[in-house]
């Protein structure tokens, strides 16, 4: 098949090398979770001013808008949800606030597909289809938050623990799995990551002259950077090992019907650990006309389910009751997203088609949507929340 034997060999071995590097990246990801968690715990023990930040974090609107803005900047809900769950596990963010932050991350993650769609702007028909496909990821997420955010906020005053209905259901599930406030299950992940955590902790303490606020902050920053790099590395290698082989099969195998398309969205996202990657891959495919918009929609819904696995992994890296509860709440939120919008799929599909048609006629509307939804509204929301509501 190949005229060059060495080239053929390199192509055959490429997925194997990617898989090995992906396993290394997964290990670094797990290490990063525990490194950052250790640093945050140290900061919490040694700070008085942190109480003010934690109190500020109790505001649901602040959590929502902040997560939208952060996820839009880093273009990875996996990063944001992992950070949220680590903060919860370290006791630096309450469960009720974390659930609202996870909702914001779900909105912010759809920015990647919209940016990718801009690459097809030169051809109007192709751009219309591609932009509509990107909106199919954004619109249901935004609508779901508009429905579930007020429900979660209102029901939080009805329960004694101050948590909304999603958080309470997730807490019950976590409790039934053995993750309660007293029992802490054995954690093999902590055992295998302990050498890295201890080394970095000792290093930061040596540079700071012992355990101090500076060493804890440094450890937290190192963990944060390691988390980001590990996710980038993981996605890059899994994309090479998995998505390059899947792309040619999309139109012929994975979109035979809605159910198969939905399963494809779930498992390809689990394999890649990033809904941003899988949904962004769909954008040019739909733009080229290889997959119809109505068939891409269940794929997008499935991708939302698949992306929750990263949060579950992050929670199991430090399996406290609170962390597992937030991870399960993330799963429940995206399940609700699927249960609401698949039966009512004509609504988000029509909205996406209508706005993409407008954007294809006047390109400024594509940029306006990006700026308003992912920058202007979150920024204004944070300012209003801080100045008028929080005060």
C-alpha cells in the first residue's frame, strides 16, 4: 500500500505511541489533581484572607459567570470542572456553589466549536452549516442553564443543607456508593501519585525555607500548570490515536441513526477526554455536508455526557464525599440536558439554523454572539454580582 516501508511502519506505530503518551498524560493529570489539592489545603490552613474569597464564592451568579469566563479563556470544560472538583475536595468551595460553576463550564466549553466554524467563512453555504453545527452545542447548553439554574437556586432554600435539588440527589447517590462524610474509601490513585506530590511539596518547601503560605501557593500554581499541560497533552495524543481513525467512518457508520450518533458522541468524547475536540471535529464535517444537522444534534448531546468522565476521574483522584457529589451532579445536569432537548430537538435546531442563516448573511453577527455570550455577559454579570448583589 505504501511505497516507503519506513513510512508505513511509522503510520502503523503512530497510534501505539500516542496511546503510551496518553497514559503518561493521564498519570500527570492525576498527579496534578493531588498536587493542586495539597497546595490548596495548605493555603486554607494558613490564610485568614481566604475566608473572604470563599464567602464571595458562595454567590451562585458569581460562580456561574466566573466559570463561563474561565472556560471560554482556556477552552476546556475538563480543565474547569477538574479545578472546581479539586477546590471542593480541598474544602475551598462548597458543593452548592460548585454545582452552579459546573453549569457555567458547560456554556463556556461550546466556544471552541464556534471559533472553529469561523474558518469556513469564505464559503457562505459551508459557513452556514458549520456555524449551525457549532450552535447546536452552545444553544442547548445555554437553554439548559436557563432552566436548571433558577430551579437549583430556588430549591436550595428548601433544603436544610442549603443545596439545591441536583446537589441533593447527587449527594444521595454518592452516599449509596459509600462516599459519605465519615467513610473514606481506599484510594489507590493517591498511592501511585504520592511520589510526585511528595517531591514537589518538598521542593517548594525547600525553596521557601519550610512549610509556609508561599510554599502552599507555589504548590497550588505548579499543580494548576501541570493540570493544564496534562490535559493539553492528553487531548492531543488521544486525538491522534482515536479521532484520526474515526473521522472517515463518521458519515457511513456512526450516523446511521440518532441512537448510534448519540453513542458515538459519548464514547468518542470519553476516548478523547474533551467535548471541545469532538464537537469541534463535527463542525467542518457538517459544514462540508457529510453529516446532516439533525443527525449531528444527538452526537452533540452524547458528547455532553461523555465529557463528565473527566470530572469523575478528578473526583476519584481525591474521593471525598463532596468531590464525588459535584462530579455526579455534573453527570445529572448533562443527563437532564439530554432528556429535555432530544424530545424537543426542533427548538435548538431551528434556533441554530435561524441564527446561522443571519450570521452567513452578515458575518458580524457571528462575532457578536461570541463576544456577548462568552465575554460581555459574564464580565458584566461578575461586576454586577460583586458590586450590587454581593455587597
